[in-house]
C-alpha cells in the first residue's frame, strides 16, 4: 500500500524496495490522487521511500524501453514527466505541510521530490545528486525551479551542469534539507515531525506554506497584502481563536 494513515499524518511512498529505490509510477499516480482528494482531518503529509533509499530516480532501463518501444518516444517520455509533475504540483498545492524522510540517496527525480517537500529530514549518509547529466538528460520534477531558489542561480548551475553529489552536511548548510539525524533515526524523526505539525494549527500552517511558495512571484507590497489577508483569516478561524485564548489563559493550545 503506497498511501496509509497514522493518526492525522498521511504517509505516502513513492518507491518500493522491490524496485531498488527507483520511482514507482503506479505509486506516483496513487499518491497524487490521494493528495488531490485529501481528507479534511489530515494535518500533514509524510513523503518517503521503501527500503534504504528515498528515491534514486526513474528506472532508466524501463525508461529506455518505453522510449524504444513507443510509436512516439517524445510523447511517451513527456507523459511520464507529466505524471511526475502532477505529483510535484499536488505536493505544492496540498494545504498542509509536507515532510520528506530522505534516507540514503535522493537522485534524479528523488532530488526533485526532496526539494518539493516543505521540510526534509536527512540522515548523515544521505546524498543528493541531480544525476540527469550522467544519462544525457535535462532535469524534471521542478528541479530547475526549486534548486536556484534554494541555493542561488550560480550554485544551481554548478550543481546541475557538473552533476555534483551533495553530502548531508552540505545539504543542510545550503538549506536543501532542514534536519540531519542518524541514518536509523530518519523515519522516526520525520514521522514525529509530521505528527507535531499535524497536531498544530493546520490551516494557519497551510496559509504559511502558500505565502512562502507564492512569495517568489510577488513583489513586496503584494506579499504584504497577502499576509494581511491570511492573518485576518487566521484570526477569524477557530484555530486562531483557540491560540489567542490559550495565550491569554496561559495554557497550551489545543488545535484540531
């Protein structure tokens, strides 16, 4: 099962151990559908891979076979990229935080998905690699959009054009991951973080997520206007009312 629930956390697997950590497009379609039909009591999404690696990218041999056997190879590969991009769009649009448990390799589409999450938890042995150059391809999964916004255009060019491997400590320093823990603790730490977010003011966190993602395409004045609208909505929301009441009463708030 690629989609399951743990309390208010929706756990989504994009790879299977049987496929050696390569992207499973059946899982991609299942996860995308689940995100688009998100149940109202879900408070966070946990994105993970089955096995020792988060995701090592697409199955190159299968991709080559699809391209070779298709009557229109261009259309066949574009369709697969479109399915990956449907997932990336769903991760961006889902109104709750997305936590990625990035253990082992996050390569190719795996790196794209790690950067598509709102918060990524990595292990000390985690490695990020674009991997597209090595097989003569250009990137997909939004990597040419997310990476320069995370590390700046010059670093992004260097990473993508040279296919540089990024170790966990550097990924943390560059802001590509948010937390680095022991390899064996990645799954538990990511689950605990997702649960902590899900137990919080979910709608306010969703507004925060959308403000952050939209800020790159707005000028400062427009962003201020959007912030004013969002905080007004939060104050009128039951979450905001509970948070303010708890502050005044000097007690922990109860959300959800």
